[in-house]
């Protein structure tokens, strides 16, 4: 499907609606990376066209979203919150301020440090962090770090100190955006050059390129908890754990709008399903809105199970 056709399709799908009192205004966070943006746009469309909500999309990121929830009790809905990188979520959940609606990644997400497979094939020792530290020149002497504002940035900064990258001759390059980090991986892989850095899945780039997760050693929950805080006094060595990735809502919103809480509780993606969607987006240079339309038009059986009967009738009349 050509991009011009996709844009036309979105214009046709996004029919105007009048917000009804039983839904009203809803604020939804939009994370500053591809999968988060697509999930928000799918959620927005279903709420707007199926439930007649008046939706405000709020640009956000992991630390921004959890801080806003803690201080302002908003936005109402935060899709794709990587709670391992947002430890304040657990306190807010225990206090009854926020609720888990769904595992938006049905199988969870993965966070790792990676090197290309061709480097490991030639130098098997690079499959472990010890091998990387002992041979910094083989990975280009550089670690590609998360942008500021991502939860992984705090943990990585502490891990960099714990593993003494500076003492092992590894420079840390802090990327300025969520675009340059994967672009650096793609460029290195296409040119068969060294690359060593952080990334997460499911993502299009990890579906497109064969990267090897570096064995960082065992995961230690206590060490990792400290590593996730900026004021960690004793950064330590710990692998990332398997990552629960949630849709989170405020308790106030869930109470006043149970239909929408039920909707977002049903929205969940398989790892391969989402990776395929992200790859399609990248291959077609599509926007988040266009990727949302592609998903909605190609996966009607999936999302029809997410919505209630009334919303299904409305949406079914729009998306044939």
C-alpha cells in the first residue's frame, strides 16, 4: 500500500464525532518512540470513533509520564510504560493512585546491550560484557547510550560507572533523540562496522538486523533498583530483568469511566505482531497515524475483540 493511499485512508477513517457526556475528555500519553506513538494513535482512534471520547494526546516519555502521574494525577492513560525504568509506578500502585490496565506487550519487553552478529561470529568473546571490556577496539571503543529523558538512561549511566567503561577505554555517546540511536545501529550494520549499545524490543530494527544480546551477568533486583535512581550511591553490576510493559491509568479515571478502562485493559500486542507493524512503518516511511490505520484495516478481528458491542458497531461502519 503506497503512502499516499494510507494518508487518504486515515483521512477517511478519522470521521468527526461529537463527544458524549458518558465519556467526556480523556488525556492519553504519547511516548517519544515509535511503538508508543502507534499504540497511542490506535487507542485514540478507538476511543474517539468507537466511544465518542474527546481525546487529548500528551507528548511524554517514561520519566515525564511517571512524574506527572505522581504530581498531577494525569494523564488519564499512559500506554507502554516500562515500569522497570519507572520504579515510582509501584509506589503509586500500592497507594491506589494508579492501576495496571494491561500488559500492552503480551510477552513483555526486552532491554539489553547489543553487538552485531557478524562481530560475534568473528570474535565470540564479544557475546559477554567481560569480552567487550577486554577488547574495546573491537566494538569501536564506544557505547551508544539512551537519550536524556528515557528511563534506561539513568540505569545505563550507573551501569557505565559500575563496569568502569572509562577505565576500559570505552567512550559513552549519549544520543540526542530516539531517532539517532537506532540510526547508528542501522548504519553500522549496513556497513558491517562495530557497534555496541543499548536497545529494547519489540522494535523494527531488532526485527530487521541480527543483533546479539551481550551477557551482562545475572540480574540482581536490589542492585538494579538502585541503578534506576539518579542518586544511587553504590552503582552495581546487574543485567536488565525481563521488562513488564503496561498500560497504566489513574484510579480516578478508571472509576469514572469503566468502559474505557475495559477497552484499554484489552489492548495488547504480541511481540512478533508489533515488530512486524514497526517494520512495516519503517519500510514505508509511514507516520504513527498511518501505521495505526494500517493495523486497524489489516487486523479487524483482533481489535474488534477489544471493544464493546456498541463501539464495535460504530467502528465496523467506518472500517469495512
